[in-house]
C-alpha cells in the first residue's frame, strides 16, 4: 500500500467512524471522502463492504482466514457452527500482504478479532513492530500452552511472549513418484544424501522414465533454507538474519544449480496464484507426473499426487543431507494472530482452541477430502499421545514420518525481514543459477548488501 493510498484509507476510516458516532452527518462524510481522494465509487465500495458494523461495540466474533486455509480444510464451517452469530470472513491478503492490517492498526482499529493465516517467520515480527497484534498469554488456557510442542512454542514466541497460536504444521521433506523411479531402476527409498538424490535424478533422465529427474520450489524459504539446514542450522546472524554468505548457504545454492540441470526449465518462474507464491512450476510438473523426485513441505506432494491415476505411487521420506551434514530441515506452523485493536478476545481464544483441537479437521487433513489433501499436522503433544495410545484405523504411515522430522527440523529465525530477505535475494542469487554470475559467493554477498540496504531504509 503506497503512502498516499494509506493516508486516504486512514482519512476515510476516521470519517466513517465519526459518521457512525454522529459527530458528522452524511453530507460532511461524503465531502471529506471526495477531498481525501476516495471518490463516489469508493464511497459505494465502503458501503457495500459491510465495514460499518465492525465498529459496533456489540459486534459478533469476527475471525478472518487466509483463503487457502478455508479451501484445504472443509471442516472449518462445522467449527463455526458451534459459535452462533460468528462473522467469518476471508482475509484481504495476497502473497502474505499485511498492508490492510497495518493501516487499520495505525488508526487504532481492527475490522477483525483474530487472523488465521500467520506464519511466524513471515509476518509475526512485522505485526509486533507495527503494534498490530498482542500476545495470547492473557487469553490462551495454560493447559493449551503446556500442550504445544516445545519447538513450535519457541517458534511462536518473541521476547518471552506467545504472539502466535499455532495451527497447521508443515515440515519440508522428500517425495517421489515410485512408478517413475521404479521404471528408471532407482531404489524405492528416500535418497539419504544429496549425492544420492542427484544420482537418482540423473538415472531418471538418462533412462527416459520421465522428462525431468527432480524439481523444487525456487522461493528461498522452501529450497535454499532447508537445503542449508541439511548441512547446518547455525546459519543465522546475531541479529537473526539468514547468513547468505555462510558455507552451508553457498553449498545449498550450488546444489540448486546442479538439480536445475535435470529439472523442469520453468523452475525459476513465479507461481500462477497468490502473488506468485502458490501454483508454482514445481507443483505443476509433479502433478503432471513428469518428474521423479521432489522436495518441499510434505503437503505439496500429497496434494499434487491426488490427481494421479494412482496416488499410492507417491512415497515420502526425510530431506536428504550433505555427507557429514547435520541432517536438519525447515518447519513452520501457520497459526493465529490476536489483533490488538480487535474485540471479543476471550471468545477468540475459545474459538481458536475449538478450531485447533477439532478431530475432524485433523482427520480430513491427514486422510484428504474432495477439497484436497493438505497433510498438515497438529501442534499439540496430547493429540499425538492419544493417537499413539490408540492408533485410529484411518491413520497413514506418513504421520509418524512428518512428526519425526519435526524433531530434527528448525524454524527460520523470527526477524522483521524473516521472509523479505528471501524475496529480496531471489533475483540476485538467481544470477548464479542462470549462469550470469560465475561466483556463488559474489552473488550471495550482493544479496547481503541488498538486504541491509533495505533495512537501512526503515
């Protein structure tokens, strides 16, 4: 959101509140709106948006969800039905954009009470710095806090305060099309090392079992970071930024270039949806059964294989590692943020507890529905303990695999530029991947300089 647009927006919101409070009349509101640059069309848009009721003192519980969460989890309406009068909405976000939330907070307002879609390393630090959200500590039951898996609780914490209530767990690992690998004579097992991964990919291409041997998502938090973690997780600076010039990061970039020689040629292009971060070329290639090996968060191969003639040909395993590497990977949770200027905070906590413990949502996620197969797992120790004590008859084996990978995975460190550093760096490190820059260290040094230049701009 540009500064000009944000100023217009704040003026419009102030006028709307004054209109509702009776301090100005409709004529004055329309006049101010026109002067602010809203125009009659914009006034009509505000009227149709239903924003007004959000400022009523007695407004209902108003959660807002990232669209993809609703799309992949059809059990949400059943949870909503337990909260009569709930004003459920889809969030005005695309490509992780949070401008609307920040603009409202600057005006001391929030249309919504809670946002379901926050990923800690992506926007949580920015939310805190912009005073958009507040900690859950006063509202979340102690038994729930104690139930959160320790590494996830740490991921959702800043300065000792829980700013994220976790919901959907994702871990990055490997997947392969056993029909294609079998045709190529590749062993039906997860490649233990990246050398094994490269050798298997080459065998797939050489045997013509598939056009491409392997693929990955070119966004840095989905490829560069997990590959780096597979060598070492000690790759963050004292201020919490990813150390792009570290040896593990350099080796990860070199590996990406090696994989690209056997991957779909459009691998570096942005995705087709959600401002380029979703509907990515790797997913298209794997769904079309034109590539044998894949690594990404586990829900990606699960979703893509759902369109195969035989989804059972999908096999999953740990992320490979470098020889003598640490063998870690990346995890994150997508969860819930409590708006500082929202209302119904106790009710919001009650709702989020019901949502995140709902057994039907977890069964649907793990088994899959007509809406898709996200394969995302819960963040709570007690849920796994119950499943281990009495394994449900619907429980697939990949649940233990993913849960086991969490124990060796590390979250990307929370920082104001936790996500943005990878967005800034992508076109720069890609000069090496494309052959425009011969030295990977030189490319990564330019990434560091670009990130720090943006930080200095404030």
